[in-house]
C-alpha cells in the first residue's frame, strides 16, 4: 500500500482548511443534497464530501457509509488532493497503490473511486467530492463535468459560510465600536453636565451663602433674646425660628453637596492607608450618636489590608455609608450595623462592606439609588447626593461602590485597589 504524499504547500493547505471552520460541524441539508445528487449522477452507492485534515479525512456529508472519518494514511482522497482535476481509480484491487489498502481488502471493499478536488479561490485543495463503488467502473465525460461542477458548488457554500462569519464578526465589531462611541458620548455629556452644575453651584454659593449667613445669624440672635425673656408666649416664635434655622442649614448642605458632586470625584491625595485606620476613624465618629438611639455598630469579619487611596475621601465615603445605615435602621426593632473588610474577586483589590439589619434595597430603587438628588429618605432628610458623591469619590480612586444583592440584609461595598507594593 502506498501512503498519500503530502502536498508541497501542506501548511498553507491546512491553514486554508481551518479558516473555513467546518471540521466537526453538524450535518447540513445543503451538503447532504449534494452528495445524494453526486451518487445519482455517477451511479455509485457511496458519495462523500471529504475534508483532508492533518491526520484524517473527515466527511462533512456522506451517503452509503456510516463512518464519519478515516485515517489519512489509508485514504483515497489523500491522493486526490494532489491533483487539480478528477482523480479516478477504475479498479483499486489491480492498482499497486491500493491493492492491499484496508479499505479495499476489507469494508467497504472499494473498487471504483473518483474524486473532484475542493479548490479554494487560490487553488489550494482542502478535500474532495468523491464517489465510490464496490465494483470496477469509469465515469463518462458528462459525469466528470457534473462531479466537478458539484465540487465547485460545495466550495461556494464554504465561501458563503466564511463570508457570513466574517460579516457577523464585522457586525459585532461595529456594534462594540458604536457602544464605545455611545459610552464616550455619555461620558462627555456627563462631564459637560458636571461642569455646568459646578458653575451653577459656584454661582449659587457665591450669591446665597452670604444672605444665608445673615439669616442664620439674625435667627440665632432673635432666638437668644426670646429665650432670655422667659416669656412662655414666645414659644411659637421660637419654634418658627428653629424651622428657619433648620431650613437654612439644609440649603447650605445642598449647596455644599452640589459643589462636591460637580468635582466628579477628583482625588489627588492618594497614599498607602490601612483599612483599620479608615474603619476605626469612621466608627468612632458615629458610635456615640448611634449608641444614643440604640443602634449597635459592630466591626465584623476584619482582616487588615493596605489600601491605595485617599484617607480623607475614603473616610468620607465610609462615614456616609455608616450614617445612611444608621438612619435606615432607626425604626427597626433589631438595630445593628456591621462593618469589615473582605477579599475582592479581583486579586489587586480589597473591599470594605457595611451591612445593616434592613432587608435590602428594593429592586425598583437599585438602579436609581446612586443617581444625584435621588433619596429614599423622608422629605427634609438628606440631600440625595451622598451616594452619588461617594460613588464618584470611589471611581476617582480606581475603585467602585456597589450594592451586594447576594446578602440577605442591606449591604454596600466599597472596592479599592490594594497597595501591593507597600509604598
């Protein structure tokens, strides 16, 4: 038996074959139709679309045999790919190249073989459309022309498949590019809005802070005078003055929040900070007031880690999270807050979490809760800017702030980069 000789352009041939991404794919009716037609035209019980891989021939479509592939070393198609035209064997049992071939001496007892090469646009043969019979035979001129025509149809199908895949990939690339453009556009719009907000907030602060200070000063002055008079009839006036003072304070907080938010989380004091320093400082700021209203703050699951962040900005974020948690559980029977650190899914990051005894954020609020001026607190409680500012500050430190939906209780997580170099 003579093994098929490898073509001189074997590496190119295999590359071209693999580019079609057709090996080991599922059967397809269009190819099944072609082999049935080839079998009928050539009067043979067997017809195959055979693709010659590195060590095997694999059948994309077949009629008349059950095998889906055979070894390349015993294949007839391995010989056929070395020809640009029809490769025909009238009686394999009499051909010294094939007489002792297992496919001849055993099943399927091949005697007659004819294969038309499957030629790529550059002339590389990646396989054949072949017909096989257990009896000696020969193709007529018309049958040869028909077999060659069918082999070209197979290649047109392969080329269409390849073009469709390329078109899909191009479409995906265009989609991704469009998405990036939209993201950049959204970032630009957001930056413009922040710039406008900053200008507005600056103007408001300049024009309003002074008259607010005057109102605050005079309200305080009148309050002290009325309190010193000890006249019980003045209580109604004192209550109204208290509301004025509270409203002035709230306006000042809103203006301050707008100014902070408009800075878009700019952070320029990054350093190596221990998580324990941040957590202990934040807890000490709120623990006294929290204990007075029956809210227990617990440092939980703590593993100290060096973070690459701003102490002041990170303390602002964590304090805001603790403050929000405290306000959220005041009305609950079970009042507690847990704060600690945990490993992040990303190796170079660590997380500070704040969990409270609440039952989580409702789904309809999750998408909005980080938006500026959105708040779930009662009117007059909070500005709706705390989480927006905190989120921006986290991003400004290459981190993120998110809600952990996997927890049964309300859980906010601040993810920050580790100081892996210890500097």
